[in-house]
C-alpha cells in the first residue's frame, strides 16, 4: 500500500516508525512513499551538535 496524497510530515513520521520497527531503509522509504535519497536526508541530524 502506497501513501500518495499525504502530508510530508506524516510521511516522515511513518518512515521513522518503520525504521524503529526494524525495516530496512529501502523498504521503509518505499512503504512511506519517499525516495531513498529523500529518506536519507530526513535521517541526517539537522544540528549535529544538538543533544538528543
């Protein structure tokens, strides 16, 4: 099932949830309706000096 007409922030949260559940990056990005390069961009920290 593909998500096509969904808000981008929802796609990001779906991507993160799938990765936390053990999906590979390729599978999670496909299921979230994102390309792999865009998924990699979302997974990079925005501020590398931030404490998480």
